[in-house]
C-alpha cells in the first residue's frame, strides 16, 4: 500500500508540473505518514542525503565548469574541434560532437554541455543551412558523451549512492572508452546524413593553425589530466580534486586567459551556487525517497523477482537495461541513480556484474532518458535553443536513438570496454 | 490596504530575501572550496590534515543546498515537467499552478519546522571533529525551508493576480 502511494503521489505531482524535488519530497512525506513514521525522518534524510562526503565534489565541479564556461574555454574548445574535424563530411555537425566531448571533460554535465556547445553551435549550424531539427538532435545526442567523461557528476552521484564503496577514479576511467565510442557513433550518423543531404564542410585551416588552436585550448583540456594524475598519484582525494579544479579554473580564466574579472567572478559564483542548490536539493529529496524504498524492502523484493526471471548474467543485464531505459524516460537521471542504485546494484552483484561496469551502464542507459520525451531535460533545453518543438525534434531523432542504443548494447555486453582502462590505470 | 496592495508589497518583500538566499548560497560554495583546499594545504604545508573540515563541509553543503534551493524557488528555476499543465484550459492551468506553489510553500514550511526541531534536539551534542554544536548542521534546513515557503507564497499570489511570477 505504502509503495503504491509513494509512486502514485510522485507521478501525479510530476504530471501536474510540480518540480521533481518537491514531488519526491511530497511522496516521501505521504508514504512516511501512511506508515506511521515520524515526518522528521524525511527531513533528516534530506539533510543527510545531500551532505555525504563524496557529494562535496559535485558543487565544486559545477563551480569549476561554470568558471571554464564563462571564462572563454568553450570557445577555444570549439575552435580546436573546428580545426580537427570541420573539414569532414557534415562539417559543423562533426565540430559539435567533438566539442561536446572536449567540453564534457570540463563540465561533467550533459545539461551544461548542451547549453554551452549547443548554445553556440545550433545557431551557427542553422545559419549555414543545416535543418534546425538536425542541429538540435546532433547537439542533444552529443551531450550524452558528457555523462561519461570525467568529471561526470552522475558517476560521482553513483559512487555516493553506494556510500563511496565504488572508487570515483575507477568510474571516471571506466567512462572514457564508452564516451569515445558514443562520440564515434554519433559522428558516423552525422556522416551518413551529411552524405545523403549533401551538407557543407568547412575548410581545413592547416596543421600550423590546428597546433595554435590546441595550445590555446590546452589549459582547459589539462583539467582532466590534473584530476586523473592527482588522484591516482595519491596527491589528493577525488573530492579534493574538485577544489583543485576550481583553483585551476580560477588560474586559467583570471591569470592565463585574463577573461574573468572580479564582477564576472561574482556572477559565476552566484550562478554556480544556484545550480548547485537545485541539484543538491533534488539529491536530498531523492535520498529521502530512496530511504523509504529501502525501508519498504523494495530492493530485496526486486532481487528475488529478477533472480526468478533471469537465468544468466546476460539475461539479467538485458532485463535491467530495458527496465532502466523505460525508467529513464519517466525519471530525471539524478533521482534515478539515487533510487535505482540501491535496488538494482544488489541484483547485478548477485549475478557477478562488476559495480564499476554497472555504474557505467546505469548512467549511460538512464542518460538516454535525458533526450527522450516526456521528461528529457537535455531535449527540452536543446529544443528551446533551436526554437523548435519537442515533437519536431523527436520526429527526426531516430538515427541518433539507434546509434545510442547500439552503444548501450556494446557497453552492456562487452564489460572490458568499461573495465580495461581502470585496470590499466590502477 | 486592499488585496492588490498587500500582494504587491509581498512581491517586493520577496526580492531582498531572494538576493540574501543567493548570496548565502554563494558564500557557502566559496567557503566549501576554501575548506577543501585548506585540507590539501594543511596536509602538505603543515604536515597535518585538519580534523574540522568534514564537519564544516557538511554544514556548508546543507547551506548551499537549502539557500540555493530557496533562490531557485524564487526564480522558478526548479526542474519540472509542465507539459501536462500547458495543455489545460487557461483558468484551470492558473489554479493548478497556484496549487503547485501552495504545495511547495507547505513543504518549505514543513522542512523549516522539522529543521527547527532537529536544531533544538541536537544542539547539546558536540559535532565530531569541530567545536560546533551538532544542531548547527540543521540550521540551513530551518532557514532555507522558511525562505522556500516565503518565495512560493509570493509566487502563488502573483499567479492568482494573473501575473507571470
């Protein structure tokens, strides 16, 4: 009864347009009261859920990403991508994808990626005669790459949702090859569409110019290397690396690029504070919701149910993937990670799936929901930038869905793709 | 004073606390950076990792969350899906939006009340690692919850007056 109440209240309120965090919180309060629990446990879970030691990294990486974004790094990254792949079939579309990969390494967020890269690239693509739907669909699909590139906020969230027992740096390393695979898959789709439609290319600027652009963008690209080397060498922890990223971003934007003054810095920090507050509040509310799921023994029941349905690890992974794809279309990724991890990770572990591999599957599969209706936040932002309706975008997006689904299947059924790099870097 | 005047005053009243909420969230974030950096610097410069950083980080995280969330309510920036409401007839949509703000205000008030209870209940307990009362960690819940309730009420009033908040 309480489980039904929990989900009915959540979905009714979401449909009524209540913000996700408040819908989760309402459902948690209603279920707690129906179970006769004191409502103070919900408030306690909100505070505890959003202040886990691992989660400290998220607002700090948001701050670092915001500094890099407004400090001129995104323009330099796009410039480098233009030099490298602008001359390929599809020109600006290919630049868009590679820029998303580079920018993902700075922001760690698909939403920030589509805002920064899509905000610049969609208008340029439209100006050069690309169809608006195509420009939007390339941008939002490419933004998925940021989910897997370090410093991915969602991989940090996954680590936090298992109490930090899965190493963040292993997760960061595990996401790299799937992110590259996704980049290549989207670029292949771009090429096929470009050839069919005869889309324009950009002139190759020459290797000297590419080198100049690389040097200009290098301080931004180095962020990922600093994080990796610093954590792996034991110089600082994953959480401390986020503070180092902020210090480094301040150094790059205020001293090296000289693109950030004190007034601008104040704007950046207030923007980062608001974004962090919104995200942390969703995390807190989802933690309260997830605590009630655990209290109601939903994870145990799910393990038993899935064990009775699946005979082998691959059958179980297939069932989980389908479930996550369906759930991803109805839930935002952050709450989904916090709610689904305690339910599905025990199942995956029972079948011998590595928790690092499962983390990559969860974030990638759930992430596809960000570009599908009815609740795809990246889809909404992309269509708003492109000035088209969600329906217009979705009618033309299927080649990108196919590519993303193919990548998901490869990531699910080839665990080495996720586990090889962490083992090499260990 | 008529209802219109009261509502207008309420809207103006929401502006200053809104800025205060955002400033508090920004200060919390800046302090969080300093706290984490001091952990690294303490370890390498003074050969000693400070013990207070984790407790203070939790307080700052809660502050960034609650004040940032309150600023988000004021700006209408919380993420939600409005497709269902967008297709309703105008009058009904206004009613649903006003009810939505009322619910947010109720939840903010509940968090504030329960946060105050937690502050008072845990105040005598000393926090681990820092000379601070444990109850301080829940103070942002109390204050931020109150601001969420205030801003949601202001937005609700604006919606009922036919203004886009």
